[in-house]
C-alpha cells in the first residue's frame, strides 16, 4: 500500500536518481554584467549548478576569462543599445531554443546629491541602470513565453528602499528596478514567469576597491574597515553569498516565489538603530 501511495505521489524515486536540490541543470541563463564582481560570482555558481551560462558585458578580457572558466559563452554587448540586446538575446535563444533564467545584474554607481548631479550624470545612469534593464526584460519576457516560463532576478539595492547619503541618481535608478520587478511579476504570472529581486548592501567587489583607492588614497584599509562596520554583521558581503541566494530564486525549489524583494545586507535595513 505504501509503495502504491508513494508511486501516485511520484516520491518513490531511488536516492541516486533524485535531482540535486537547487540544480539548474538543463536551464539556459543570461547574466548581464557577468565579467566581474557579483556578476562573475553568479556565473560561477550557475556553471557549478549545471546551467548553460551566457554572460553579457563590455569587459571583454574578464568576460572571456569567466566564460572559459565555467564553460559558458561571452558576448561583448553594450546593453544600452536596444537593437543589439534584441539580436543577442535571439542568438542565445536559438542555441537551446529556450531562455529559462535572466539575471539583470549590470549597473553603474554614482556619488552625488541632487545639487551636484548633472544632467549628463543622470542620463548615463538612466541608460545603464534603467533602460538596459528594460531592454533585457522586454526581450527576455518574450523569449521566456516561448519557452513555457522562466525566472528573472533583478539586482536592486538597499538604496532602492532606504535613503543613503549622496546617492541621488543611483537611488533613483535602483528605485526604478524595484518597481519594475513588481510590474513584471504581476503582468506575466499567468505565463509561468517569476520575477524577483535581491537588494545587496555593501559587497566587497572590485568597485569597492577602486572607490577606496580613488577617494581615500593611503587610507584604503582604514576606510574599508569603517564601511564594513556600517553593517551590523560587521563586514561586507561576499559576491558568492549574493550569487547563492540568486541561485535559489532561479531554481525549481523557489517555484512559489515571485514579486518579492530579498535584502542581503548584513542587517543594514533592519538592525541599524
């Protein structure tokens, strides 16, 4: 009787035949900004989990190196070019006749208040942090509908939901990513497309090292420690920690999760008081 009941539930598989939890085997994934930092960590984790990874970036040297490391594919793409995004997505789709995962990770930062931010600054951040995300969503959703569904994760930020000093333009664009996520999740839920976002706090990436070197020459270690301590957990995040959260959101185990914001910030939003 028990075996029959298990058979009806599809639970009588041998342990050796069971799929690995959070596996991405057989899934085609696009990762923007995959050449370094969080994007590179996502590509490595996805490769480890069995995805066919296609990384898009303007950094050809690092992008090709990551692709070679994980057995993935690199595309030198200016994501602000709407037509180029379309042709690249179509090219990727034709490889496996599917698009299962889209990670909108590419983005740039800016430091300044509304008083010091110039129109050129705002246009530059809009082009990369909003327009390129729109283009990837625009074409990604169309291809996912042809694939029978998929999972999208957008990289938001603690700056999407909290005021941070001298981040006027950056917060503006990440706030847009936050609300775009809800819209896509709502509009395409019937198409089996899930759309979520993660909101990292300070994560130790090459950007942080470059920022400290340019802004605090000779005081890098001191300022690194100071920035680390602004997060209650006492350190910056690691790119791979963000990547593993994103892996979960793209896996079949997260099939009940859509339209959600996941902070990964060492307690920055809730424990700073």
